[in-house]
C-alpha cells in the first residue's frame, strides 16, 4: 500500500511540472508596478492571521508577479483578492496556489484583467449598479445621492 501512495505522489508531481512547463521562480524579476502589488498585499485581509505572516505575503507577491510575467499582463489591483481565498482554504503549496489562481482567472475572469482600459471591469460595475437599481431602487438611490459607486 505504501508503494501505491508514493506512486500517486510521484504522478501528481510530474503532472504539476508538465502543466507549468517551466518551474516557478523564487525571485521573479520585479514588474514596473511592483510597489502596487506590495501595497495591495499589505491591504489584503489584514485582520486575518495568515495574511499578517511574512511568508504568506511573500508567496502572494511571487505568485502575482510570476503570473504577470508568464502571461504578459500588467498587474491590476484586485488580483490579490482573487488569490486570497486559495490561501484562506489552506492551500500552502506554491504550485497548487499558482495553478488554482491561474485556472480561476482563465476560466472565470479571462477578460476582466487583460485590458489596460479596464473595459470589462467597467462593464461589470455598470451591470452591478443596474442590478442594484432593479433589486433595491431605494438603496441604489441612496448610494447615488452620496456618490457611492461600485468602483
């Protein structure tokens, strides 16, 4: 039985390596907006213990930076909040974190973070506002009155 377990672990490691093709770097080159990434990480769920840990913050920075390099996209504010839930559920392996983050962005948010004008994101904000107007016109009018917008 022990042999079956070690074989499945080896198979899983080979699968991960084949998916990534090239290994994740411990210190990817900095992006032009690396300070934005660092500032966003500091603001990510600051009341939760795991996000107060230096190791967690470092993992987030490596994954976000590496993703932007690999997929040739600019880091956009909000990507940190996409990564955060994977850490919150206890995923600690860097490759697993990267693959979950990458897969989620590709499957569900493919066009949200890939244009410089944030066109997709602006569209989402408009739709969110329309949903508010439809489902709770009073609340929507109150938010409009005080210029509280989805952005």
